[in-house]
């Protein structure tokens, strides 16, 4: 029977010391219990793509092994499915495993934006775009929490690199935060109310996220109405007293008696209001209360069914980057040579706190061999090995390739390249793998490259050697069998890029600013992140955001958009024009060609994944609102729709536009307050101030007409400077009178 746990009754019984103790963990994974008052300790654990629960007797440093759990595809792979329904089902399965293991909260998902492909932890994040990250983050939270267990939305906020992550200050302007780095969190919080939000290690504009009142209280609570609990990242709290005052509720993991004592002392000497401590303690008790029904249940989960689901998700998240001459799918395994150590030693997840101990593991080589005999040569050592080893392996692989009809080469990043805690050393594949590919392609041009990596790798130097490239990311424990099904056409690829694949690291938006120096990383590229950067700067990329091929083709027709005020309805009809079943990801972008701030050339605002049988058509529709047309006004500190032309683009990628509609949208008046330092241009644009200034600013009689250059110069001058010149009676007194008149309306 479900225990009744009355939060208010329990809170009223607790001593000051007990309340302080509730605001930190009791060990690495548990909250603090209070036996006297019947408060149990509950367990939280990683996250995000599988359960990393350490057995009770484990080291409690969080480093040792964990119980077997399904290793689902990492967020990089899952996100590339763009499939809300599928991601919800994966969430449900994660929730079932969490519940069956008596864990209250699964520490995920991560919705930080992929600012640079070099972030060591990108495999745990969904996208370079906030709408994709927010929509799929919402889906996974809904799925997990539908099982009566909680999630932890992380890492809030601006944790976009691992270099110096525990100290670095992310220096990000307000507009960039609002438009790029915060909306995914906002979407998940407002749509799915995660039980917890995890604050990041880093500082945001100089203040640790754990002590950032603006972030944890003004934004999260006051604006977004977050109802759950704020937990720290593990070790992110340096002083619990200001952290509680800023809005943190729970410091993890246990930090010894000192922080509790400091909280008690701060309440006693009046520097921390006891009511603030009560709020945090109440939220911890609230978390325990909502966890108890799940913890008391006696559930289990179906290991086979979850493995199947992991396979479906891995297939859906794989992206067919190119397929010249329809080299894929393979008709059979006959005449196929498999090359690459990753075929038998798959890379399927990243390193760090998200590392899952899988219930089983499918190697691509085994899965392909289950379909028929084929030749194999490892071709390289994953570690790069002594050159002698690699030379012999390469020679063997070339022989195998020469004798084959088609070669499938499994390439990717070595495990140590991608981990929590540090960033990637390079954008490219290791030299030994590229050398192998070159040698193989020389003897056999029919090469399919299958990639395994957690974030974009550069393909520019070698992609011409391979007519087909399949990007599988880090696809989880069933990725090996999923890739076999894709190669053999049992399934049709339907993943799309959630991150641009650039040519060179020098092309990437954060290049030059990342990873910062002297404890500061400046987000100098502003809102131009990911495709917003490449498209706005009209740069060539290897593969654009949203790109992905299929074994079928899709036609777009009847693209239409209409506006009713700031509500925009978009419709299109999608047809499967090929001969096999497949799924298309329809993307809706907004352009605002006339704006008084720099706006990215296009911004994704909605998407839908549509599964179609050959010849089948389906109408899709989307509704956009004012927020989808807005930018964050840096002067007014709020979202604004600036009136004028907007272009709605329906597309198959950010570079494959299939239809566009131009709309006139009535915006809101945008003039700000006029002051003596407002420019002549700003005065003239103002409906009240403009005519007043024009009447007052009469040129001296002896002054001839102003030429264009002069007029342009004057436009940029503050009215006060003109007044100080003392021309024709337009002096400071006159200007002050105008300012007062404008203020009075
Ligand atoms: C990671 C978190 C993780 C926590 C607990 C931290 O180092 O940043 O994502 O949930 O450890 O393992």
C-alpha cells in the first residue's frame, strides 16, 4: 500500500539542523533521510540514455560498475531521428527500467546546445538548434515521467564545453541566451515540468550557475513557473548558503558536515532567512513524496523488448549522408567485405557519467554475418597502435577489399576522443583510418563508409573516395544490428542531421573564442550558432543541418502559409515518390529579411516526421505563433515581433528549400524611450518625437541644402550633440522641452 507522506506535516516536525541536512545528499546517489520523522532517502542516478545504477555495495565515488541496463542510443543518435513519438517510447522504457531498479530520478536529458563540434560531451546533447533540442527533450521527459519516476533536465545553463567546465565563465549576451541557449530548457520546463533541473558547473556571466539568482529564480521560477526541485551538478556547489538564496534546493553529492553547519549558522545569525531554507527542504520532501509510489512498486522490465526498441531507435537516428549511384542498400552479403575494427568492437556510447553497462551488445559484423557469409579484416587498431601493426593490418584489408564486390568500412572516433570532462582534440578521423580508406578505395571504388562518432567529424578530405556514407553516431547496444538492417535494406534510413557537418574547424562558429582563456569563454558569435552561422554567412558546408537521404524520394506540393495577426498556419503535402516505404522530416523555417537587428538567415520553428508508403501522400500542417516570429530585443529586454515581410520556408534541410511563402506581418511599435542622447535617426523614427524634432530643427537661413553624405552623418548623431553646436536656436533647453513632451505622450 502506498505510504502517505504528508510534506507539510513532516516539515513542521523538523529541527533547523534536520532541514539543513535535507539540502544535501547523504552519499553519492541518495538524498538525506530523517529516520525520526519517517523521511526515507531516495536514490537518483545517471542518465541520460540508460540507467547507471551502482549496486549498493559500490564505491560511492560514482566510478565503479553499474547494474545491467539497456543502453539506448545516445542523444546525438536519438535526436537525429527527429521522431517525437519514438523518443517518447524510449523515454517510457527508460522510465520502466528506472522504476524497476527502485531509482527515483534518472539524471537526464541534456539539452545544452552544440556550440562547437569539439565539445567532448556532444553525444549527450541533442542538437545545435533549440527547437529540436526542446521538442525531443520534452518527449523524453514526458516518456520517463509517465512511469512515475523523475528526470533531471541538465546542465542549466550555458554548459557548452568541457574544458575548464567547473570554473569557466560563459560570457553570453542576453539576446543570445534567450534565443539560443535557454529556449530548449524553457520548452521542456513549460511543456513537461521535469521533476528536477540540474544546474551546471560553470559560471554564467561571472556567477556560478549554482549561485545565479537570475537563472534559478527569476527565469526558472518566476518566468517559466518551474514547480520541481533544483539539484546541483555533482560538485557544482561551492557555498551552499548563497546557493540556497539563489534558488538551489539540493546539493549533490554529500559534502560532509560543514555546509550543513554553515546553513544552520546563517539562519541563526540572520544572514539566511529560515523561510528560504524551508522552501528548499519542502521541495526535497516533495520530491521524496512523489517518488514513493514508484519505489514501492514491484516492477520489472522486458529486456528483449527494450533491446528491440533500442534497435528501432538506432536505425531511426542513423543519417545517410550520401548514396551515389544507389550503392545502398546492398542486395545481400554476397561479395561484401567488411573492414574496420569497429565492425567487431563497436563504439556505441561515450565516456563519463552516462556510461551504461548494457544488457547485451550487438556487433555489426555478427549481425551482417547472420545474414550470410562475408570477409572481414580489421584494417586498423582503434588506439592507432604502433605503425608496424597498422601497416600489416592495412595490407591485409587491401587484399580483402580487392577480392570483394563491395566494401563496407566501419570508421569512427576512438573512445578516448569523446568524453565528459574534456573536449575533443580534433575534428577529423584518426590518420590511420583515413590512410586505410585511401588504400582500400584505390583497389575497390565501391566503398560504403559507416561512421560511429558522437558529434560531427570532418569528411571533406575523404568523402569523394566513398560513394555512400552512413552516419550512425553512437547508437547504443543494438546499433550493430540496426546498421546491418539499414545496409541490407530491411529498414530505410530516415535520420536527419541535427548538427551541421562543416568542412574545417576554422569554419565553425565558435572558432577563435572556444574554449576561451583565463577562465572566460566569450560567445562572440552571438546568435549565429550552427546552421544560423553557416547560412547567414553563405558558407559552404559538407552536409547541412536537416540533411539526410533515404532509399526512397519525397516530393513537396501545395506549400502554403497564411497569417492571422501573428498566428501563421503552414501547410504542405508530402508524397513518397520512390518505390520503398520511408519517412521524411518536414522542416519549417522562418526568415525575417527586414529587421533592425541582425537575424539569422533562417531559423527552424517546427518540424514533423512523416512515414509514407510508396506513392502515398499526406498533408501536414503547422501553427506558428508570435514567439516564432520574434527576436529578443536587447534594449527592451523582451520578445518583439518587428512588423514587415516574413518568409516561411518549407524544407528538407536548411539548404534544400522546397517551397516558400512571403507574408506581411503587422508588428508592434518598436520605438524606445527618447533621450537627449537618442540619435536624429531615432528621433525621426518616433511617431511623436519625429514631427516635434523636425519642427524645432530649422537649419540656419544661410545654410544651403545638405548633401547626402552630410545628411547620413547627421542621422547618426545624438540630438544633444547637435544642440550643443547651438545652431539656429536648437539648444539644450529646446531639446529638454522636446524630451519632456515626448515623455508626456
Ligand atoms: C555530470 C552530470 C551527472 C553527474 C552524476 C556530473 O559530473 O556532469 O551530468 O549527472 O555527474 O554522475
